[in-house]
C-alpha cells in the first residue's frame, strides 16, 4: 500500500513538473518574440507579420499548437536568419521579388530563409476561419477553363502536395501568359525564383513540410491536404489572381 501511495505521489509531482514545463514553453515563446522585437528595433529588415486570426481559429482543420509553433518559431526563424544573411549586403535594399528573380546568384541561406519568409507570409494570408467553399467570378471561370472543373483543380493540387518528396510546397500560379498552373517546389523554393522548374506568380500555396501537419495528422499528409480546403480564403486568392493578371 505504501508503494501505491509513493507511485501516486510521484505521478502528481511529475504532473506539476510537466505543467511548469508547459508554462516555461509559453514564456519562452514570448521571450522569442520580444527578443525579435529588440533586433527589429536595432534595424531589422523583415519582421513577423501578425496573423489576421487567432492561433486556434483554424481548428479543427489546422490545430492551435501547430499554428503557434509554425508561426512564432518556424516563420520567425526564417526571418531572423534572412535578416542576418542580408544585413550589410546589397540584398538589404532589394525587394524579395528582385532577389528571387536572380536567386541562382545568391546564397543558399538567402534562398532558404528568404523563401521561408515569403512563402509563410503568403500561406497565412490565404487562410481564414471563414474560408472554404469555392472561388467565384473571374478566378472561378479561369480555374474551369484551365482544369475543366474545380474538383479537377483540387485533385491536381492535392497530387502536387502529396508527390512533393520530402519538404516543400504545392502552388497555384499565374504564368507570364496569364495561364493558371499547378506546380510544386522543394524546400522553401517558390515559383518566383529563377531556380524553379515552373515559374510564375503564386496566388495560392500550401506548406507540405511535416512541421505544417505532423502534430495533428502525423504521417497523413493527404488528410491534411484534404482539410486545407476548409480554410482557404478564396477572396484573398481572387485578389492575388486579379493583381497577377492586371
Ligand atoms: Mn512551414
């Protein structure tokens, strides 16, 4: 019996320890942001954009913990590394689009971290708790023209996400001729980069790195890609389409 109580006591102590670790994680997150703020004050070039919704707003399709870590840790990490990489170089005074158009001439770090910042910023902006459904207007007509049906387009994008080996992104892009295409890129590359095999202006992107889905979906990338449609902000994608085809 004494042993039984010892075990219960040990479990309670572990529970307390665990919850204080969670508090520490929370505080750590805040510290990360305030440190980043300090760097920003000292002349940081890029900074983490606020999400236009709460971390838990995309539940149950994208879970709160994934969103928090993805935005406050991963995206912040790309920004910190990119700022460090370009500080004091000519890239400091170039737009991201300019940098991407000559990506092959710049460093791997600028490619990975610049892409990381741009891609995540785009990703957050095309998600919404009020998303889902189907596009309307000119974008809907153009999707039908390019892919036959909206369903065909969805299947093609899901395939692009599923068949990207390892980490990367699946995209809907507008090419120079004004056509809509689905494509994929490895790592943090994107279709604006001169190194991309299919180039164009991305108007929708979905992150298929494991960090984007593993906590909730584990290895089931396909289930994550299916759920993604429920949180796509088609108004935001349409606005990007209109800007890209002007
Ligand atoms: Mn990511």
